[in-house]
C-alpha cells in the first residue's frame, strides 16, 4: 500500500496527533466499529444510527457547488510499531506479516520518532478491520451507502483524517467524549459511562459505582436506562447528576466518597452505602406499590420481567420524585435515621418505617404526596425541588422544614388537612 503523508500536531504538551487524508477505497475494508455496551472499558461508540447514515447519503447525493461537504476530519486510531527498527526499504515486507502494525517513517527514512520531522509517511497494514473509528462512523457509513448507489464504479471519496497513533482505549474514549459531549449534542449517559469507567478513583467513578450497583442488584436490576437506551426507566445521566449534587453538599455521602477516593482499604463504607441505597429504594417499591413501577412482561423483551413506566400512578420513580428521594437519602443520615455502620436490609427497612411513620400506612397522605397533579408535569428543577420539600416535611416535621427551607411556606406545598397532621 502507498503511504499517507501526515503532519504531526502537539497541543499544550499533549500526546501528538497526525493529520492527513485518505481515500474511502483505502480504508473501507479496514475500519472497525464497536458500539459501547454497559461499562465495557474497550468500547465507547454510540450505536450506528441508520437514519443518520441515510441522511448523509442523501445529502451527498444532492450536494452541489464548491463547498466541501465534510470540512472537519474523521478520527481514526491505529496501533503503531515501536519495537522494530524499520526503514523505508523494508516497510513493505514488514507490512505483509500477519502481526504487522502501522509504521510511521520520518524524513530520514526510518521510524525513530525521537527525531523531529516536518512530515511523516504513515503505512497501514493490509489486515482487515485494523483501523478503529473514534469519530466519524456515520460519515464513513454514509459515504459507503452513497458510493454503492453510484453508476460510476471508479468514484471515490477523500476524507480529512486525524490519526491517533498508540492511543489506548481510555485515551481514545476521552477524545471521543470531549468532541461529542462538549462540541455537539450526545447522549449524556454515554458520556458519564465513559468517564465512570476510567481508571482511578474520582467523583465520576464513585457515582458510576453506585448507579451500577443499583442496576445490577436483585431488587432493582434493570431499572436504570444505561447509556440512555434499553429497558430501564431511570436515566443513567439523571442519577449521576443528582448524586453529584448530593456530593456538592459535603454531607455523609461526600465523606464516604473521600474515603473511597483516598483508597482507604480499611474502609468498607462505600460498599455499605451502596447496599443501604438499594434497600432504601426497595423500601419505596414495597411500601408505595400504587406509585412505584413493578416488573411486567413485555413483547420487546421475551422471557424477561422488566420495569414499566406505565403501570403505576404518579411520578415517584420519575425525575420529579426520584430527585427528592435521593436528596432525602442523604438527609436521613444527617438526621441519624440511617447509619453507615449497619447496612442490613431488615435494619434499614425498620429504621425507614419509623422515619416514614406519618404516611407509610396512610393512603390519603400518600396520594397527596405521590400523585399531586401540580407535580405531574415535565420534571423541571422547580417541580423536583417542590416534591423534595414535601417529602422532607413529612419525614422530619414542620420545625425542620422551616429551618431547612426558610423561604418556603408549608401551606403552599400541602392542603390544610395535611398541614394539620404535620403540625401535631
């Protein structure tokens, strides 16, 4: 194969990237694409959207004029040969090997990359599926479809390309996330899943751990819509962002996170908190069944029982309700209703029964709390806060409510009957 002339670019001391151009015919059988599964550390792409592929193909079919249809580069990743000393004369022989990697030759005709060079020649092995698409999957597939429909079989298409050479999967995923999340809209759940799977311990990995534990538990398994798609009913992105807000409060959850971040091997608090969180959410499923999702059979998932968003009243397990439920979780520790040192399910449920005694067996108050028409709206931040205030007041009482929400009026969030009960 002929070489690709590339230029090296380094920004702010970063690992270099290489800019060049390739013809579709030269890469069409060598590119590979994987879609990200839940927290698969070696995959980060979105599913290929067939409608986008069709749209790009149609766009190219109608394109006319002097404006370049794709002025921004696609991003491709390749593994680079660093172990063997190669020169221009023996590159072709090396590339025919089944174990060959990409080769970068400098202006001096060798692959010593410690020597600065104005430009380089990039050689790609003939192996199929050797090149990984980091960004540009829809453009490549759109071009593929467009060219298949052309009568001129010799027609080809040139791409601008940014090559990532010897970027590992985590570095590739960071490039992908920075481009797609910060520069154009992308599924937030995918973004959080990428950073939550990154090595090390930080707020992303801690919160990602909590969300995964919820979704993989026996009690709540499958309730989270991981990556923003699939059979769950709670958005992964919503849960991550809500937990982040709780951490910002510097409460008990934040203290547990700090011990996790510092890799305090003697502390199991981060494991305990996830167990307590699962039991806490299960408590709602058990005690407020009329307002909670239950597992049902669905044609789309034969042989499985999955949570349904449509078979219960209210908003408890939607954004409006779940925000308040999770914020209250932190408050229950702050007020001594729950303790991190005892994560046994029965103990957690017993403590919650005491904390929720005002309404756990009162259907009329439950209906006013979980089925208020005023809150059955779009899930806006104001409605989320309003529900949080209501459940906080019922659990901790009027005095605590006034102290925590001094600008809110009790009679504005409850009718007179409930106000009388709370004020007893």
